[in-house]
């Protein structure tokens, strides 16, 4: 792997809570961190601001900025940027961070400039890079031939969620941001996941130039497997099903490392997830076809929810670096 002034270049690809978790842990290690984040969200506060102001959706970017924030004001800034208004017809449902990024974009004229400025204000440890600056919608073709348009409609299906997704694409096609391509090409390690397969992870791989950059890069590629399947997206998906889909869209042959959780999960919490049609991802034998190294780790953090522990995930990634 390449060494630049003794510091390794780590690129995290994703979006949503999974990427937030990785970044929050990884920022405590002395690496040069960049995150390539999906820009095709269409739901909630991001979707409203996207439609009303003609900007790229700020939600996933906001989470990454907050995850990488540091300094004496870290806690209050994190609370401020994640604060969601609960009253008023105009502000209700919006987060302060989304409104702040929208205002910065209108002042500075470009989303990437607004993100950089917000990063300076939050004193982030790393770089947040939009995967694309082009406006596009995420679309999913289902096994019955129908097409669902819009990230939010794929994420929370209004259609028959038992139907499998057979293809995912952008409409119109979107070229990747040159800074995202450059970061991947120069990386020592690329971390993909965890996160919703079809709405947080794969959308990044659809931007023109990303798969080419991954193939060109000499980076070790690490895939962090999800803990649960998701109804309407990954029904009955095993570990190998997840890995195979990411490889399909990335056009990589294999991952250098696939990191799987094997920690036992509390039964009482699993029952709650079952009611939401979410089930633990089975680590099947076929997973060995898709990774040079399969790492089985205790990664789970549980309170009232089951999710990856940021410190545990970051420790595994750092050991590979």
C-alpha cells in the first residue's frame, strides 16, 4: 500500500447511519479520511429542500459532517446540526443542519463549496465528498418488470415489498464528482458499507466513473456486511447475496476483506426486528467466493436497537490498515 508522509488514505463509501457509525469511530485514528457520500435521497427533509430549492439533498452529507466533527464545541454542534424542528408549518420536520447546508449552497452557489465551508465550521477530521453534483433520481426495476422511481419509494416501499429488486439505476445518468474519483484512485484502503444496500451503498457505484476508479485504484477494498435484511430491499438475502450485488455494480471481482458480525444478538430485541420483517443476515458458505479474507467479528452494539458499534468497526478497519 502507498504511504504519504506515513499517513494512510482511507476512503469510506456509503451514506446514512452505517457510514456515520464508521466515520465516528475511524476519526479517532491518525488516518487521512475521505467519505464519498450518496446524493440521490428524495425523502423527508432532504426531499422537501431538494424539490423547493433545487439543491442536491443534504441529509447524508450532514450526517457525515457531524460524524467527523471535532473540537471543544463538538457536542453542541452535533446537537445543533441534528436538531429536528417539531413545531411550525414551515420548519416542522427539517433538521437545522439541512437548512444550514441549503443556505450555504445558495450563498456560495455550489454544493461542494457549501460542504467544504460547513466542514471548516465543524472542524471535521477528514473530507466529505459528494459522489456527484448532478441531480438524478434513483430507480429500481422489480422482478415483475415494474419500475419504482425515487429513493424514498424504494427505501420504504408502497408497492408489494415481497418483490425482489433486479436492477437499480439513475435517471438521468450522473457523472461522478472529480474529487470523489481522485480520492478513490489515490486511496490505500476503501471501505464500503455498512448501509442500506440499494439506497445508501449501490447508488454511489452508479455514478459514472466510480467503478472505473475502484478498478484503477491499488487500494485494499473492505466490505462491511449489514447486520439485518430489509423488507422491500433485501428480503431473504444471505451474506453472499449482499456481497455479490455490491461486486456486480462496482465491477470488482472480489473484495480483499469482508467483515461479518458473529456476535449473538438478544432475543427480545430480535423479536422486535422480526415484527418489522428484518432478520439477521446469514453468513453462508458462498461468502468465501467473494472475499479473499472473511473476517468474523463481534461488531454489534445493542441498547434498544441493534447496530454496528463505531469503536468496534473502526478497530477492525485500523487493524487492516
